[in-house]
């Protein structure tokens, strides 16, 4: 039986349950699906999306595909897991000496100089526990604190002005603070994150673009700071083929297609559960207790973006699956069908 025949039920299911989102993604941002006015604004590049696409691979070999797997679309919060990769590469390269060191030890920038923010560590930003306070590129941290962003957030907090806690004592899934991490990493690497990504994870597929908010997020030296998602535009546009390469790093425990991308020790740090949120690591979703995706094993790791776009990697299954533009409630059903075919 060919790979396509083996996974036909999963592929058919993915195609039969496309994302209900409009092709014009500006409608999503400006239509208050994310934020009420005045924060339902487009600050960065937004491009129309394509249709459902995906790949299923085992042992590094693609066994099934559907849709246009080379079309680069906005992947929203999947971008966060790419930020995680570059943070790990910085640790391996010695640019970061310890994830528990304050970012201000290495980064001299006003966003890390207040009494609160000076104590924020790399791990806190990676695990979304920093409680960083301030505004970046015109967007205040309160935009994230006042809304429900993740399935683990308590809906009761929506719009209530969640009070700040001590850095490192509260988990709060967000976008503004991930952008703060992107700023720190750009200053640390000394070049655009898209360039660093191309060097760290080269992929033959064309079209991968990682952008910020144009002039608003451009440093005095002319470098545009790429942001950690497409919430206000910008972020990473990547194809299913690009996302497969990132998933292969997890499946291969730091090695993808015979190339060492990340040390296994650093990858383990990135995938260690956050003490305050066991289904989250360092900008990766985990399946601790099979809470996040019940049909997947506990060993599964996910990068997820609204819309929905997802990377599912499981070293124990020797598996990577990528789905672009599936209806979010259908994702667990897709996983069930893949598991049944293994």
C-alpha cells in the first residue's frame, strides 16, 4: 500500500474540513476576531491565504501530501516555535549563556530597563511567564492581558484588566511579549531573524518571508525586527514544506535530514513543560496528559497558529505532520485518522 493510500482517510478528512476563515486575512484582523477597537489594526504585511495543504512524513520521508505545499502563507502563532528554534540556536552558539539569566544582562535597550523588566529572563519570555510591562511599537501589554488567547485561558478574565504578577509567577499566553523576545533576539544576533532562520534551517522551498511592522519596528541601523506572529500583520509566511523542516528538527531530536540544527540538550530545554502550564514549553505546545490533543500520544509536540495551521511532531512515532488551513475543531479528528493509519 502506498503512503497516499495509507493516509487517504486523513487527507480526505483534512480537505473536507477547511478553515472557515476568509481568503482576505485583513478581514480577520480588522473584523475584530482578535481585538476590539482601537487594536483591530493592521501594522504589518498581510497577504491573502491559499487553500488547505499538508504533508505527512515518517522517518524523514514524505508519504502523503495535499494542496499546494510550496505556497507560503501567514502561519500566525506557528511563528512562535520558529522563535523558539532561534533562541535555542543562540544558546548553542553561546550568545545566550543561560536561559535563566536576565535578558538585560546581554541586551541594552529601554524595554528591559525598568525595575520590573530588568529581571525578566529568557526562559520567562520563552515560556510566557515574564509579566513584562510596557508598550512596544505602539501596542501595550494590556492588549494581551485583557483577552483570551489560548484554549487554556480562563474566559472569565476577558476584558477585566488582569493584574500584573511578579515576573515568573504567572503564565499568560500573549503576542506583545513574544515581540519583545523577537526584538531581543534581533539585537543579540545583530541581523534580521529571517536571515538567521535561513542560515539555521535552510529549506529548498521558496517564498519564506519573516516581517515586522515596517517603519514602526525598524531599528536605527535599518534592520526591521520580525515579529512573533501575524496578529497585527507581519510575522512569518511559510509553506507546509517549510513547516515540515521545523518539525523534522523535533522528530530528529535536533537533527534534520542529516544536519545538526540544534543540540539535543537544548531541544530538551525548549520542550520541557512550564511548571505553571504543563501543556506549554518554550513557545511549543505539549501534549502533557493528552490534554491538548486527546487523540495524539503524550510524546507529541505541536506548533499551532490560528486559522488553523499546525505542525505535529512525535519522535516516538518517527512522525511529522503539517496541516494548513484546517477547521480548528477538526484537527483532533485528523490526528485520530493519522494514528489509525500508522
